[in-house]
C-alpha cells in the first residue's frame, strides 16, 4: 500500500485510523486528516519512500518525529506514533524499515486557521489580538529555546502558526522539512516564499535560536500589513524593515523592531527578552538615526603619539646602545643602562594598551607602575650591586 484513500483504515502500532480527507500533497508525501478508534482527530503524514530521492529527506522526516516525541507543551501538537508499513502491517522504525515502502508520522490534529488563512480572508484582528498572538508564539519559542539542547524550529511562517477556536496559538511542522518534503499544495508552491521569513545567518546554514525570532517578527508583520516580506518597506542603508511604517501599535512596534534586526548580533537576544520587552516597550527605546552619540573615552591624539614615540625610541635606543658598546662594557655595565630604555618603553606600551580603556590615563598609571615595579624587582634581585 503506497497510497491511502479516504475511507480506508490504517492500522498503526498504537491505534487504528480512519482516513477522512487529504490535507495536502507534495513531491514525496501526503498529509491526511484522520480519526482514531475513539474519534479523536489526528494528522497522518505519509512519506512515500519510492518517491524519495535523497537520504536527507529521510533524515528530516525522522528528525520531526524525534523532536515531536521529545516535546511537551500544550501549544505544540502531541506526538502519537511513528511507524513504517510493510505488507500492510505496521512495524517499528528500525534499521531496514526504510525499505518498507512508506513511513507514517501521526500527531494530534489542531482545529483552527493558520495565520496565512486569516490574512487571505482579510480577517480583522484588533491590536490586542495581534499582541496575544505574538506573546503566545514567544512563550512557545521560549520553551523550545530553553531546552537543553535548544530546539530551533527554523521554519516559522504564517502557515505554521494556527489560531485555534480557543484563541490559543499553536506551532506546527517541526524539523524544517517542508522545503524538502513539500507536504501539501500550498507548501510545495510557496517553498521559495518562506525564504522571506528567514534571516541571513540561517540562509547561510547558521541558524540560531534568535533566527526564529526574526522569522516570527516577519510573520507578524505579514499578518498586520497583508504584505509579503519582499513587499515591506526597507531602509536601503541598513536593509532593515521600516517597522514604524507598518505597525501603528507602539507596544508591538518596539519589540518587532528589535526582533526584525537583520544583523544577528544586533537582534534582541532571546524569546524571554522579547516577552519582557513586550511588557515594557520603553526598555527598547533607541537613539534615532543620526543622533549625536557620545564617543567612547579615548586618549588624546597627542598622548597617543607620545606613547608610540616613547615605545619606538626606547627600543631603538636599546638596540643601538648594545650594538655600539657591547664589546666595550661589561655585562653589569650594560644591564645598568636597562632602566633608561625599559622604563620609557613600559610607559609607551602601557599608554598604547590603555588608549581605549574607559579611564585611559588612570589605566596608564596602573599598568606602568606595576610593570616598572616588577622589572625593578627582577633586575635588582639578580644584580643587587647596581
């Protein structure tokens, strides 16, 4: 049995499922809505192994099953079971099961509409409802990212967030495998479109937990504006979305602006921090572009030149002294000249090191005194007659 049909009964390892309707179809798999023997609705994802063209596809399918089984959150679909089908009989996933013909991943069905459906239907959502969607999504991400090791969803976009009839937000489709498995017509045809929701570091294969924050920000901006990511206004100088032109709600604007930073190092640091910012928007107030920024304390240009002259001339003087008088003076006499070039060199190098310290001149004094004291202790300890 390579393909199921509505009305067909599928025997799993734990339950028996009545296939009700096809939810979507892609190049490698089919997604079905079904019900178990107790009438509970489930989603059955079928991976047709005769259609699979790479081991990576199998790996991603296994990953989603493993991740779902390990999670325990009320707003993530419950894992039910994962099995292969051989000669019409369910078998556990073991080495060799890949030759069975088909793999099945079963999870609880989530009632509701995806954010993409709400946007397509032009459903009006109040600012408080948008904030609730963002808050709930961040709480789910905080749970995932605070696991050890953290779980990164990697493919957050409007089709993977469902708003249930209970007004709760559910995150679906783990494993970031939609672009390879293409479950469903919509997912298959809009695979390239999801790239608008992922940040630069993820497109380079370096996804981090904060990559999910960027994707969520773009998802909310898409929901609020009705525009695809490439249609959003962007600052040409920074490549950042002009959130203020899209979002009127000040409580949302600040945190979305911090989440949508294209440079990963400038993005808000965690889902937990984003939740705190949502409660306290004033904590995210930034200086406007072009505003006068107080420079970091640094040594003056004259002082910096003096440090380099001291360091350079003292080293040069030492080389010349020893080159000229090496054969004419005793070892003790040569060592006696050391303070005349070591002390200036220490002050010069200490000044260079201290240039960008918060208190450069105080740092210069501390470094110089410590270094000179250490050198003097060493020198006069070896040559006490100097």
